[in-house]
């Protein structure tokens, strides 16, 4: 399997050094979760990968030519476009109308928003809006999906719901996913591998694979509870 | 056939009726057509105005002046507003100018305009000058209000400059433009009629108001006022209607 | 101005409570008639007709002034009416006597007001307009005495282009019954004696002014109507002061009003004043 690699990354903001000679790799086609305390630089790494900010120095391998989708913490939907319109927004304008309708329809179905195609975001709940954002990220013909704390501030039920939705889509379309969170439970429910970050300057404290099919996962699982303990121990340092 | 009204409509209708009753009582109290003619007489005069052969020319002239003024102030307002929205320095430069124009009493502007312009163009100039600060300020605010995060998202998804302007900036600005237009038209319509009263172009609602004054036709003064108010009200309705069409997503 | 001797003697005399107020604009006179504070009033004849027709309780007693309106200006290219074509002429206010008179003369001379000649009402009062012509802001203006003479004195470039009285005579046999002297009905009913007294005094005063213009000029300056006696003398001559009782010129007054009534009924208040308009 190919890896997406970052080697020798240096990045500081003002006087704070976030990354000093930092390296990490991500297996392609897998969901990798970056788990760490707030402010440690997780979002910065994501933004470097997404080309939103430049590193001071470092090498990124395997990212060239890759198309990237981004799911932000808040849905960032255009209020004046319908659900369908928002998803179409990221599609190539030159695609014929039926093709666009087909694609948007497909993903709207996958996020279980059938019937809401012509609704404006103002009429949707927070969870539904995030689902549209997910559909949009997948509708965009990307190779990598980046997610920055996408479930922050949502209640448990909604989280589980969205995790369910996401896994369903991902099963049929296994793109590389890198997502960032400080919530241990989230990381356990959604990723194939969890990388724990320390505070700045960032070190990898541990990497834990989660050997359990996404669809089977539940917070009650013993396996996951044990894994959680390991992670918490690491986060304590 | 039953005609039913909602509570809100009842209250509005009642309000109008009460105003008419007060008018009638005051008219009877003063007893003089020079101070306050009674409503029936005034409404009759208003209808007579409609039948005047020049009515369309008169109202049309004032309307055309307003529309021309509005178009010019729209172009100028949007042009400057966009620049000010993008460039904070220019905005800082423009602000005192706009505040000065907005704070200057309209009558002072008219008196100055009478010195600089021919009477025919004074009303248009006044319309333009009074309307453009509203549009300019609103466009600037609109641009500055555009959600940075949405622009970021669009850039991230490689939406392309033109698309971002068309589908992220413009829809965000439209509510502001509508608000600016509403204020501008309301203010400009009244200013233009005042301008006509003083500059006396051959055809115009303001001119006719002044004429009525000269000929001691107080009911005609009020009648023309009613015409002006009705038209102002219709402008308002048009704007409300276009608001519903253009920003359906807000409702 | 014809009243100036009367004013002076009233001022010097005692034992009466007659006050004369000299106002700048006819609209100010009209206001005092609307609120009833004026017992007698001197105002343009067309305005008198409007006021009477609208029901104000005043009647026409006499015509004390006949033609005082002139077209003056610094534009040297205008010598005949046709030369006015394409020019801008400043007039005091739409619908008032100078305006309607000018329009009448324009039409009689084959010119269409506002189309062939631009009419500019930017200067809304007598004084504003006179100042504008004097300062050169306005090239051509319709100005009445006593201001017309004053402007010509103050600005050498300004001269008289037309005398409306003379131009009027080319088309009408009847004279220009331009100004009206009105009395309140109450006063007529309750104190007819006073009315007659004032009529005689006003008549005498006007004759005196015409006979002794130099002395009259002195009074005119004394009461601040004009700033110098030279101008005052000229102005008197150009003001056609002649006091005539309304009863004696009834047909002329009616004919005068009729001309404007036919142009636009609003000018005389919607109709020709009836029998009771004239005081006997």
C-alpha cells in the first residue's frame, strides 16, 4: 500500500515551535485519526496538507496532484443555495445537467437526505447541514478527505448518526481520510488507525490500529474500551 | 361572498380610519379651507387630478427624474462601494464624504444645486446625491460582511474566481443592496419633489404643489401630497416583492 | 409708493390707529388676509381675484397702480420679441402676475413659453430675482418697480428691454389693471366712513406723488423703500401710479382678469369674480 508521507517538517507561529523535524506517514485508502490535546498543532498539520498554509520547511510525499476535500468544523454551506445546489457547487460546471443531478442525487441518498434536495440550509438542523457537508466532500472528485473536528459540539446521538453515515459512504468509496479530533470516543468509532500527538513541539506518542470493522463498532465493545485506556494513558503525558 | 381580514389587517385598517376621522374633526374645527380642507373635498380633488390631461406628464416627469437619479446613484454607489469594500484605506477616505452628504439638510443641497445647475436638472442631481450614499454604504457593508469562511471553503474546493464572485460574493451582497435601495428610494423620492418645488421645472409633482400654493388651492396641495405618498408606497411594495424573489432563501 | 404721503401723514398725525405695514412679498400680504389681520390690503389684482373667489371677506376698492412690470437685462442681443427665442428668462414665481403677463405677451408675439423661451424660476422672491439680475447671475429677468429701476442703477450693463405696459397696449385696448386695493367686508359694513376717508387720502397722496416727485422721492427714501432719491424719481415715473375707484373701472378690471382666466382659470381662482367683488 502506498503511503502519504511527511518528512522533516518545521513550522512555527510567532515564537511557538509547533513542528520541529517532524515526520509522519498515512496509509492510503485508510481512515487515519490524529488525536491530541487542543492547540497542539493538529489543525495546522491539516492545513499544511491541504495547502492552506505553507510549512517553514519539510517534504510532502505522495500528495502531488492529489485532489483534496475538506470538511470543516462548521458545515460552511452557502445559505442561498439548496442542499442540491451546495453539492453541485463543487462539481465541474461543464458537466451536463443530468450528470450533475445524478451525482448529487447519489450522495444525497447516501447521507439520507432524500426529500430535502430543495431545502435551504436555514431550514435544516445542525446535523443535517453537516451531512450535506459530508455529501459535498464526497461528491467532489477528491483523493483525500481532510476533516477538522467535524463532530465538535454535536450531541452523542447525532455523532453516532453521522459516524454511521460517514462509514456507510466510505465503505463504497474508500478514499484516504485524515481527520483530527481531541475526542477519544470519536477516534475509536471512526478510524482505522489512531495517531496520538503530544503538545507542541509535536511528537507521536503512539500509533494504534483499530482492528474492527467500522460497521460493528459500539462504545460498549470491550476491545474498544481497552484501546481507549491505552489512548488515555498516552494523552495523560 | 365573505371577505375576512386577519387581526393585523383589522388593526391597520382601523388606524387609517382613525386618521381620517381625526382629519375630519380638525377640518371642521378650523372651518377654513385654507388651513385644512376636509377629507371628502380633498379626495374629490385628488380624483380630479387624475383626469387632468397633463397628469401622466407630470407624474411621469417626476418618476423619470427619480429613475434616472437612481440609476446614476446605483452605478456610482456600487462602483465606489465595491472599491471601499475591498480597500479599507479607500473606505476610510470615503466615509467622511458620505457622512457629510447624508447629514447636510436636503434644502441646503437644493439651494446650492440651484446655483450650479439649470432648474430642469436640479431634481435629478438632488435625487442622485441623496440616494447614492445609502447604496454605497450598503454595498461596502455587504462586501465586508461576506463570510470569510465561505470564501475559504470555495477556494478550497477550487471553485474559481468568477464562480466565487457570482455564487459567493454577489448573493451575500444582494440583501444589502436591497436594503440600500429601499432607503435610497424612500429618501430620494421625497428629496426630488422638494427639489421640484424650488426649481420649478415645467412638469413635476413638486411644481404642481407649488402652483397649488400660489393659486390658494390648499386641497390640491394635499391631493398632490397624497399622489406622492401613494407612489412612494408603491415603490416600497415593488422592493418588498423583489426581496421575496431575490432572497427567497431567507424566508 | 403712491401711498407714501398718506403713510407719512399717518405717521406724523395722531388720534388714529391706522397702521401701514410695508411688506416685501405679496404672499406676505396674502397671509395677513387669510388670518384676517389686514383691514386693507394692496396686492396684485390676480391674487385679489383668487382671494375673493376662495371666500375671503375682502372687496376690491380701487386700482392704485397700473403697469409696473418690465423685462430688463444685460443681454444686448435682444431688441425684439423674436430675439428671445432660445434664451433663458428669469421670472419670480409660476402663476403670479409677472409670470402670467409675460406668458401672455410671449404667446401674442408668437412664442411658446417654456418651449421657445426657457423660463427659470430659481429665484423665488422679488428681491432674490432683482439681486440676481443686478449681480449678473441672471441675464434677463422680469422685474417690477420699484426694484427694476434700482437694478438698472446698480448694474450699468442692465437696461430696460420691454415695458409690459407698452407691449400690452399693442394687443389690448384696456389698460393693465395690475394692482388691487382691497378692504375687509367687516370694515366696509361697520365703518364705511373710514373706508371713504382712506380712499380720499390715498387718492390725494397718489396725485401729490405724481405732481411733486422730488419731494415724494425724499419720503420714499425716508421710509426705506429705495436707497436714493434719483432712483426713486425714475421709479415713480415708471410705476404708472394712478388711483381709480374700482366702481369706475369695473369693465376694465373684468376684461383684465378675463384674459388670464382664459389662459388658465386657476390664475383668477377658478372663475371670474362676481358682482360683489367690486366695492361701491
